[in-house]
């Protein structure tokens, strides 16, 4: 571990690495908080910026007298190290600073307006997908999907709305409700990249007409939807990932998408209970760990994902059948 005095970080005289790793805050000889990060320099710059308003972060920095960090070659290695430190030292601010509270879910109602809504919790009568780190990203996805696929983008509970008059909606509120479930599944819950053929065709049309600015704008929409589809693929399989394998000399056991054992050491867990409308939803506090594990498994043993996908697909079919 490399150590830095807090005052040196505050003075900005330290050059930090822009690599993946683990960061820990210490005060009075005790570990106050630890975290994994894909960029040590960027991570610490957030804590030592001039516009910190979170009182819990302020309290952490007040108690902190030094920072330590470990560089790792991969984010999965950082995750393993971070979980080991958290298990051993139980740093108090890991429970107090809840950076994930602002994460958001997409909620779907298959029966009434609004059919799609951005939600901060999963406590209402929606079918939930998420969480996602940025609410603006979700609003952009809803708008982009509506533009290209005429999926719902209801601005409120009143209907029909101006989107129908503008030809930007398929009119699910007054007709086509039998089509609603199929379209939500196709474009939001089990999307495929071939959905983007219409987007690709529009890009080609603009390029053929030398309309490069418009083509770039549509490329941005394609990138947005592709990123969303990737996140949905992750949410589709993460709860069903169960695998044991060797990583850098350690035996790693993953159960239900989370780390269960590292070299035989069982990790403490608060078991989450999920409702039928949360098939595609996970607890906000688990998102980052699950995301790192998903990318590790998909890069090393992608065949593990196929069975998980089919399990979730079957669960979705049963949920919709029971809702009818």
C-alpha cells in the first residue's frame, strides 16, 4: 500500500495513478472507508474537490489523516481486494456514505398510463428494471426508443397526450394495448441489437446525402441504445450467475451474481429478498459488484450466461401470464 498524508492531497502536490485499484481512508490508526475504483486519481479528486456538499463525506474527511491505495491490473482484482478489506476491517463509513442512493430504476406498467416511468425505488405497482446510475440516461433512452420504435414515452397520467398527435407514439393508451407487452419486451426487457437496424439505415441515409452533422446525432442515439441493451443483458443474467473458478491463484466462488467465497473465506452478506415484479431489478448497493462480476464472467466463461438468460426469460413469461 502507498500512503499519502491528507494535507498533501488537499494541497494538490501529489501525482496519483490513473489506474484501477483500491482506495482506503484512515484516521487515528483505523480504516474509515475503502472502495474499489477504475481510476484512483479521478476517484480521489471527487473527495478533494471544492464543491463537496455531502455532510457524511465532510465528516469522513474531517476524521481522515491519511489515504492509502493499491494499484491492481484489473477491476476484478480491485473488487476482490476491496471485499477482503471490508470483511476484515468493517470500515464505518462504508455503511454511512451511500453513493448509490441516487441510482434509478425504469418502471413498466402493462395496463395503464404512464406505461414507462423513472423511479427511485421499487415499491410501487410497476415491473422494474435496474438500477441505473443516471436518471438523465434513462430519460434519453425512453426518448430515443420512442423516436425510432414508437414505444411509450408518456409525459404524465393524462391521455391521449400530445405525443400521439405528433405521431411519436403507437397510441397504446387508446388502442394496441395487446401489443404493449410485446413491444416493452422487445425494446426494453429482452432487446436485441438487430432492433437497431432502423437506426443504422437512417445513419446510412444521412451519410449518403452528405448530412454528416445529422448522421453524428443519430450515431449518438445508437450508442445510447447499445449501452442500454448491454446493461439490460447484465440485469437479465446477474441473479443467476453461480460459478467457481481459479483467479490469480485464488479459488473464487460466485453465488447468485455476488462473491460468496474468496479462497474458502465466506463473505458476510445481507440477503436481499426480491418480489415477482423485480425479476430484472437488483438492490442499488449491489450494482457495482454485480457489474464487475458480470463482465469478468462474460469475458472468461461466456457460456455460463446462456442458461441464466433462459431462466430469466421463463420467469418473465410466468409473470406476464399471471398478470393477465
